[in-house]
């Protein structure tokens, strides 16, 4: 069967199917929402985290751990895993590396000495302060196409999706 003229072109090598622009993939997958979310986040996160890795020598689990500890100190590795979806082994390695770099410290939980609470050191806060402005700037650039009203609605919808995560995230469908 010969491809239609709209979907193919004839060259010296024969009939070559026309390639759709890569942007067509965004709306062309069966995962209409999740794929778009991943696409947007990949273009936010990947360049940002690569730059932090190269310039500051932090791995992704270390970056995520410092972001979380800036929000709430005294948490455990399990808390960070629950929040981030990262594997416990990766977060644990990140915590060990951050401790060796003197960016965080551990302390036994007063209520349960088996639990290790995590705290940022002054050096950890200083390093966090070096990379967070670039992440904020990149987020602003990502959202620049939205009006203030759209950003507020988008944030409301993200909050609703985030609140719903515990209801579906642990499903063993795959």
C-alpha cells in the first residue's frame, strides 16, 4: 500500500513518510495530560538540575533534600521519599553525601531514637540560597505565558491534583 501524498514524499531513495514536527507528539500520545505534564516539567527540571549538578556539585537527591529541608527541618529520609517519590536508597545516599559535605546534620528523634531527624546547617542554607533564585526565575519563565488569573487557576488545579495523589499513587496496576 502506498502512503498518501499528504503523509509521504518521493525522493531519489523512494517514498519517504513525512515526519510530523516534534511538537505534534505533545498532543499525539494516548497520555494526553500526563505526557504534557512530563514534557513541561522535563524542560523545567532537567536543565535546572544539570546546571546545579555542574556548578555546585549536588546530585538530584541532594537538591531535593535541601529543598525539602528548607521547607521543614526535623524530617526523616522516609518523609522526603514520601514527598518526592524518589527511591529511599537514592535519598539515603544523598543524605550521606550532604552530611559529608557538612550541609546537613542528623539528630536522633527525642520520641524514637531509631529515627534520624535531618537539619540544614548554615553551609547548607547558604548553598540552597545560591541555587533557589535560578529555579524561581525558571519557574517564572515557564509560567510567563499565563495571565495572573490563569496562574491562580492553574495553582488551584495543581493543589487539587496534589491533594489527590495519596488516593491513586500506590495503586499496583502495572
